C-alpha cells in the first residue's frame, strides 16, 4: 500500500476509504478530465455541435433541393453567430454550471427557450435589415430542428456522464493537503465530498478548536509546511467555520512561506453568507442578506418583456377575446368584465380585470372564494375557469403596469387582510408586482385556499420565487403554465 493511501486511511473514515478504493478497483483509472473543467468543455462541445449541425443541415437541404452542397461559408457563418448567441445566453443564465447540468428537466427547458429565442432574435434582425434573400429558409429550418435535438441529446449525455463521474469518483483532480476543524462535518463530510470530485487528499490535518492554545496551532503550521515541502501537493485547502476567522488569518500567514495556493472552504451555519450575492463598497465587501426589489436594469428589462409579450398576446388573441365576450353576454345577464380590488406592488391597490364567470360581483369586506361545484359559477364560466380563459383580460393590467406576466398571484383586499394576519411573512409577496401566473401556480397551488396550510404553501412558493428570481425562471414558469392549464388542477 502506498504512503498516500496510508495517509488517507489514517484521516478519512474507513467506510469512505473502502468505498473509494473499491470503486477505483472496479472502474479502473480516472478520466483525464477535472470537475473544474466541465463547464469549459461543455461550452466547446456545444459550439462544435452547432457548427456540425449547421453544415450537415445545410448540405442535406441543398442536396435534396438543388443537387449541390451549397455555400459552406454561409453554414459556418450562421453557426458562428448562432453558437455565440446561444452560449452567451446559456452562460449568463448559469446553465453550464455542473450542478445545473445535472438537472435535466431544467436543462431541456432552458435549452429550448434559449435556442428558439436566438432564432427569433436573428429572424427579427434579418427582417429588419431586409437581407432575407441571402439566407436559405429550408437550410435554416433544418439547422434549427437538428440543432435543438442535438443540444438536448448532448444534455442527456452530460447527465449520465456527470452522475457516473461523481458516484464512481472518476474525475481527475489536484493533489491537495486538507486542513479542517475538529467537527464531524469537516472531518468526514468534506474529505468525502472532495474525493467524489476527483481531488486526491495527500494529507488531512485537524485544526485545534478555539481556546486550545496557540502552541498547537504553531505546531500544526510546522507539520503542514514539513509535509508539503518536497511532496507532490498542488494546493492547500482549509475547511473552517467563518467564525474562526482570526485563527484562519494566522494560519494563512504561517503558510505564506509555501509556493502553493491556499483555498478557504466555509463550513458551518455562518458559511451560508458566502452563497449570497456580494458587491464591493470602497474597501468593504457587502453581502446581500435579503433580495430586494429588482435592480433598475432588471425592472426595465422585465417591463419591456411584459409590454411586448402582453401586447402581442392581446393582438393575437383579439378574435378569441371577442368571441368570449359575446358568449358571456348571451350566456347570462350581467357585465362582460368583472373588476375587483387587489393588492399589488408595495401594497398598492389596483383593479384587476377578468371575464365574468359568476352570477355575483363581490368586492367588499367579505368575499367567498369559489369552490368545486360552486352554484354561483355560470355554465360558460365553468369552461372559462377550467381553461383559465377568464384571466386573459389581465393582459390589459400587464400592459398598464399594475401587473407582470410572472409574479405572485394577487388576492382580493379582504383576503389579503385575513392572510396577512394568519400567515407569517405574507406581506413579503408585495415586494414585486403580482403576476398573471406564478411559481406557486405551476407547482399545484392554483385556485382557492380553503385551509391555512394551502395559503402557507402558496406563500412559501411565492417567497422562493422572489428570492430566486431570474429571467430564465420567468420563462420557465411561462412554459410550465401551458402544461398546468392543460392539466387543469384545482381549476373551478
């Protein structure tokens, strides 16, 4: 047994070592790829696939249509433009992160949206510049279809590849000397996690707990220096609780004589702050403890998307809206539209618009929510509510600015007062504009809220959306809304 294996056995729990060595014996050598390089390799393979698909699609089309191979330079040029935009889009959305690559459903949705978005963007540019004659529509259609299929298949392969690499410890990693605190999470969990990602732990030292004297820490520094000098180690990693920052600073100062990088891995309860967004304020670093309202640029971008998409939807659905309005008028007496006061951004009230689906128009201090089999719902109203067509007039609210396409669904003022009293942090929902659809709705929290548990579950999803907002999340919710409408859960 090698000296390295003896060192690992002496510091890592036996179960971890046995699992690691057993997997290596069954699986053979590690792959010549590091976990840290997965993102870069995925980007390169995406670009290569887009280039190949562009050439193949264009060649197939021209061979079938004209009997020639076509213009190779145009295929390459299209691939460069489309590939650059697609990779930039995916990179900005964090879709190349290895952890995100493991989420296949999210990858497929994100890839579909980014790919179609790039082609719509380029189609608009071609139309605006009036250069459509320079491009072959048939070749571009094949490029779009084949490219989307290839990129989705690529994500499926990466899912299998990543899962196999992590579970079987197949990645090649740097040789590290590990220093951790004297806690189970550090002494067992951290070495196990690093080993799964391919890091080879040459030696594991335990940092003395606070209050155990400086002599032990000085002795530890001396032992680390003696171990690293003359060895094959490439990096020193320190896993400590951020509350031990003074001891960590002393450790880093003592290790400065070594010509190797020293990395800090925060562990413990207070390590959560390092996962939050940060910005530099002078010579200080500011961490975001709570996500505030969208930044000015985000608000402008989200508002532009709302206006464009809601406006286009109103134009495209104008015939449907007209037919529904006539049907409502013929089905039962009363107005076509129903308006009700709702609480919006920052608690401001606005009048929400809906197609009338009931025989009553409640908007007072007491409002009874619709229930399954509610006799107040009209014959036509049942279908309108089932297909969520009654919500379409809210596109006007979106264009007007009182609502957004995606956000927490607004409740009647009477219900807001009740829920705010009964549900903790309910008012936090008003930190963003209410939406036509939301994260809660695509996760099954649609319709009435007859129990405290149901409203708490909805609020939980709404707050998660606010804290994790992104453009990609909005687009994902819009796509999932179509599926949810077809399923018809809790629609009555």
